[in-house]
C-alpha cells in the first residue's frame, strides 16, 4: 500500500493509464492510509468516500473504452476546505458555513476535475484562513505528522499534513501571508505560491459567498506535493485566465532558459537582521549555500539595497487590513475582534521584535477605512514590487528561510513563539519571511533542505521573477537534485 500512497501523482496517473493498477485500487490504498492515520492527524475534515468510488470506477471504465480524461485520470487528491466543491461540504472552518454545500466548483477545483482527478475530500484548516495554526470550532486541530505534539502550521495545515502523511498525493491551498509556504516548511513537503493573479481565486472563501470580491491583491492559490514534478503538473493545470475573474491576465507559460546548474546566479540569505532565525535553520541555509557552491553554482550572500523589513511589514499590514475589512462586511464585528486580538498579542515578545509585529496604529483605519488610504497603500505596494523586480534582475533565484522557526508545539492562538531563548510575536515568527513576497507578488517554491535535531523538517524559499514560474520550477528542480533532502515521516510509513 505504501508504494501507492507515497508515489507522486504523475506516476500514479501513468500507472493507471498503463493499466498497471486500477483507479479503484489506488483509491483503496489511500482510504486505508486515511483510516489508519487521519484520526491522529485530523488532516482530512470531510471525506467523500462514496463519490470518490463512483468517480474511480468511472475512470477505470473510461480507460477500458480507450478514453483518457487528462493528466490526472483516476488520481485521488484532496482540496483545502476553503475552496468550493460542488455537492460537497465546504466550511472554511467557520461555524456559519457548517452546512454550506456549494452548487459550483471553485475554478481551480473544476480544472483538476477536468484533468481527471478524483476528489477524496477536504482538508482541515484555520478558521477562515486566519491563523498560522490550523484550528477552528468545527473540527479537531491538525497535528504534525512528524510529531503530533507540534502544529502542522496554517492556515493550510491539513493540506500539508495530508500530503506528508501519504493521505493524498496532491492538495490545493491559498496563501496571503504564508499559508502555503509555512505549512510546507513545517511538514517537509514541496509547495508553490505563484505570481499574484496568476491563478483564479473564483470560488474561494474567506470572501463570503454572494458578497463582493474584495481580496484582489496578495492572495494566491498554491499547491502541495511530494515532488516538484507534481507541483509543476498541478500549476500547469490550474493556472490561466478565467471568465469568472477577468483580472487574471491571459499570460502564457514561460519557457525555461535551460541554464545549467553552473551557469545559474543565485542569491541567498540566512536571516533578516531584524528577525534572527533559529540556529538550526541558519546552519541548514549555510550548508545549502556551501553544497551549491561546491557543485559549481555561482552563489552569493545578498540582500536588496534599501530593503527595509520594518516598512515592508508595516505596508503589508496596512494592505491586509484594508482588503480584509472590506471583504467581510457581514462579519465585520468578528473580524475587528480578531484583529484586536492580533494587535494585543503583538505586544508579546522582545521589545525590538514587537515593533515589527505591532499593527495597532492600523486599528483606526480598520475600524473606519478610508478609500484614499487604500489607494495610497496600493501605490506604495507598486513601488515595492518594482523595487524587488529591479533588485532580482541580475539573479536567477533568491534563497531565503521560510520562517525563523521550525514547527512549534500547539499553543493558544497568536501567542508568542520562542526561538533560541528569544520570544517573538506570533505574526513575526511565522510571517516575517513570507509576507514580503505576498506584498511584492513574486512566485516562491518551497523545498525541503533538512531536519532539526529532533527530526522536524526545515524548508527553504526559492524566490523567482514574476510570471516566470516554469523557470523557477526548473531551477528549483536542479537545486533539489543536489540538495536531495526530502523524506517521508518515518512513523507514518
């Protein structure tokens, strides 16, 4: 069974197509893995066994007739509970949506179904994608498959945990502040956050169904897998313009340059000066730089000129406040209350770090938003994006940590995180290395690079140029072949 449940999706598709194994047999293997492990992980919150069997049987019957539905024909996958799935419960971990069954798929879900995928079920998450731990009032918290006492991250913790534990070969997530990248780092899997507006968000909550579309910046749809080949396949299937989201441009996929490893020019950094990184992550980043250098890569320790992390995070906070307060008018009271909680807990941690995570001065704008202020923030964001575009021009990719810390033990929402004897505000500890790239809109791949002394995964961000995902994925593949650090959780296998 483990040979099937830990096989990449593209190989499963080939095996099904070549009749080495049936779609029903693959589904049975995954359902057995889910039955064995999900009660401990709580990664899958809604299982659609009956419809999955129906779809798998139809897939096998289609192949017998010589029909092939697409690149994922008969492959079972899971979907984060934030994406609408026709006929299947979609809650976003939010009590008012506990009985919500959409009539239409989110665009990305529809595209995967069209490619032949079998939807196994929905993966657990933070309530309305609003935390770096995956907890909500509808389902039990998500536990990390490497150690159940630790969080799988958030808001897409169920997605990353399911893929890491062999409950699913492929999952969709969304990322506005690291919600794809941080869980991938915590659970030791591969992930992609694409260029802003590269993939349609139609049918994605937390924008309440039927309300105006307000989150038009920084929110992206990404994916999780146990191989970069699967990441590339998933991206190629779900990206592109969408009649439901006319602001997603019809930009064709880029063609990778084909540069050899030795001809790549790579920048790297082991930490922002303002937000020190755990020593084990810093050491892992340094070791990767040395390994790549020994492999003949041109690699240089580098930070963009005039990069001001404090201003960057402040601008991110301002943008996030505006788009969220307009996105949830029917629930504005609860939204404000949650933001007040974030502001309050930002006072935790060391004094210097509190300044980075303290968005309290934004509260007046949140409570009484001004259109002028929103446009001013958009203008500053354009300048920041241009700054990063220009800074990255000489480089093929930029390597950075995903977060200052590996996975941490479960704790109350937004409480402080300790790193090597220093206490960090929750938002800084989890978002300081991811938020800048939501703000700028640049694509990022996460790849595993090692483990801590207590066997928790360490991931690395590979940042590329906007609209150049295929080039980014090709480079990440070359790096991954040298680094070769991916592992499955030993206790799960």
